[in-house]
C-alpha cells in the first residue's frame, strides 16, 4: 500500500470530517431553517403597524 491510501484522521480537513457525518449535517440544516423561519416570522410580526 502506498502512503497516499493510508491517510490519518489528522490529514483530513475539518470541514470534510463534518461533511462525512450525515446526522450532524441534518441537525445543522434543521437548526438553520428553524432559526431562519422563526427569525423571518418575528421580523414579520414586528413590522406590523401598532394600533
């Protein structure tokens, strides 16, 4: 085996390690959309005129 095929975990970039964890990506997407929609909703509520 060549040294190219036997890469250590330290050789893998940090973002690649995050991308390889599918459940972490799913959680990050869920949190992002939750924050985006809640933020959008709060912005929409605060833009309503007061009586």
